[in-house]
C-alpha cells in the first residue's frame, strides 16, 4: 500500500500533462469573422497597394491604375487583391490623351462565388479606361464607367455596376466564409497575398513533447523503484 501511495503521484502528474498537451494539439487557432465589402487599391511599381484613403478623396494622376475587389476580408492585411494583369497602356490603348482631362485605368474584380451574397452570382472581372476632368476623384472615375453605384449613409461604397444588389459591409462568420471556398480558391487567395498559406503545425512538436514526457516519466519511476528497493 505504501508503494502505491508513493508512486501514484508520479503517474498522475505525467498523465495530467499528457492530457493537457493532447487538448492543445486538438485545439486549432480561432478564426476571426470577416466582412463582405469592396476594397480599394492603387497600382504602384507593378504591385497592388491597399489605398489609405477612400475613392472620394483620392485624385489620381493621368496614367494611374486603380482597382476595386469584392471579397470577404477580416481587415486590410487580409484583403484580397484585384486579380489578373493591370497595365495602363493595355487598358487605355483605345483612349487617347486629351487636353483638360485625364485617363484612369480601372480594374473591377467582382470576386468569387464563395464571397458572393446568398442568391447572387458575381459578374466577370473587367477593366475599363475612364476619361474624366483633370481634378476628378477616383469615385468620379468609377461613376463615369461603372454605374449604378450604391453607397450607404456613411458614404461606404456598397455596390459597383449594381453588384451586389443588397448588403453593405455586413459581417460574415468565420465558418460561413470558409464553407464556400474550394482548395483552388484558397490557393489563389494565398498567392494574391504573397503567402503560401501555410502556418506552423502544432501536431509534430506536441507529439514529440508527449513522447519525451512519457520517456522521462518512465525513467523517473525506474529510479524511484531502484532507490526504494535499495
């Protein structure tokens, strides 16, 4: 009986730690909810940059390339970029320069079916060259080529060319946002954001820790038995 009382705590401690480690291994990182909205981008140096101002305050120069992308995103760091090539000379090839006006190349990416509101199908991606007055804003350029636009009472851009029909920046649960995404879409999103989409896996290190813990417990118990018998 004495041996049982003395060895039981030694067995209980590793068992409890193993249980904790297994719980950590089974627990995944919490996914944040996202928002379904149109994001605004500027093309600089051949790369898309998330705009720091809204389209109503940005006054692009002649030759600028700007993009709008509809998607479910948690924040600006998570936002999906407009897809496809975005070259001013290609988009505005048939729109010559004119005195008193400027040309702005726009990339309108209506997103994927996974990001679309229920019952809606996103139109195909399009590019268009907007010729607008020299002092026009990005919102003016968008209005010149992609009506109807829809804004909410806080001047948030809700729809471009009538898409989507309803909703404006509504919150989407993490589970709901993930359900419609295929493996191909996930890979595409990772490429757009400049990441391979992978993260550190807890399975291997935690599994190794469990093995090491069990081995240590066995050595500890063997030494205690040897000391008791001696």
